C-alpha cells in the first residue's frame, strides 16, 4: 500500500506504509551515507509502531492453567 493510500487507514497503517517504502529504499541504496540515514528512519518508525502496538506477551503457564486446559480438552474431545 502506498503511503498516500494509507492516510485514511490510521496512523499505524501510514507508519507501516512508510516502513515498507524506507526499507525498499534501504535495500536499493549503494551509498553508505544514505543507508545510515535510512537505517535511522527505520529505527524511528519501528519505535513509533511499537508504541502504538505494544507486543503481546503471553503469561507463563502455571500447573493450574495446564490442568484447566486438560479438562477443557476432555470436555470438547
């Protein structure tokens, strides 16, 4: 999706479109100076996306969770 097409889809989609564009330019550049500048942009965009969409962290399973899962499996299976 082009950046201009993503405008109506919200900030996260605009950032994703920008990220695709910048990473494409990063892959195509042969200039070390340009690559460094693009890498900084990539990090900044990734940071903004992380702030908008915090990673989902699964809680570690406890023995009680495992017992519940086994009971549910018996009921449905």
